[in-house]
C-alpha cells in the first residue's frame, strides 16, 4: 500500500523514525539528479534521514554520500501491513528519490501513518 504523508506530519515523522533508521541497510534510487548529487545505488548503511521544516529540506545521509532535497513536494510511504518497505520523495520538479529498506522496518504505535484524503 502506498500512503502519501501529509506535509504537517513530515518533521515529526522523521524525528520519530530517524533514530530507528540509523545503520539500516538501504538502497537509494534517484532520478533526474546531476552527477555531483548522485547517491550510490548499491546497498549502503543509512547514517541519517531528516526533514527541516524551516528550510524545507529533506536530507538523506548514507555512508559515503549525502543528498539534500530542497522543497520536497510529496512524500510517499510504501508499507505492507505494519512493515515500512520504502520512502519515496518527489521534489517540486518531479524528480524522485526512493529509499528502499533491505529489511523492511516494523512500524509500531509511535509511528502513526494517516493517508491524506
């Protein structure tokens, strides 16, 4: 199931989720970015994933590379029952970054996912 995360939930969602994600093995797929911003597509350890509402920037930090997504337009969560499989970020120009978890992350009661209407 693909769920769009409402913008007002972004910062609190990543604040709660980020500590659980550190050191998880992920694959980052990026479309439409320049060579200087390219994130490795191999399985890598995630160092941090955060959203700063004041600057409207989502940061993907993996060992060996960082990716800043300025003014993200949408965030989608792919989940199967209580398991988070991937996070897709779409920026204002339609460029997509998908963070795929090698081992899906178990969502617990502290992570509340409400689909947007």
